[in-house]
C-alpha cells in the first residue's frame, strides 16, 4: 500500500472519527430513554443529523477508494 499524502490521511482520519460519532448517535437514538423524552422536533433534528452524517461518510469513503 502506498503512503498517503497528508491531506489524504486527514480524510481517512476524519471518516474514522465520523464513523465513531455515527455509531454513538445511532446508539443513543435506538436505545436511550432520554431520546424518547425529548420533544419531537429535537428527535427529528437528531435523526436528520444522523442521516446527514451517514451521507457525508459515504462521500468520504468514495474519496478514500480513489486514493
């Protein structure tokens, strides 16, 4: 495997950190009673945030595959 350029390594690191955040938010949404106690607009915003994070992760993965 070739050595990544600095900017490429930053993309790889960012995607890995994002994946950790996605898993944490997903777990909170799926298992937390606190989540269920939040107002519906807050729950929707969190689901929208998760969806956007997942979409961003897909974009980063596509970029990484081209390295």
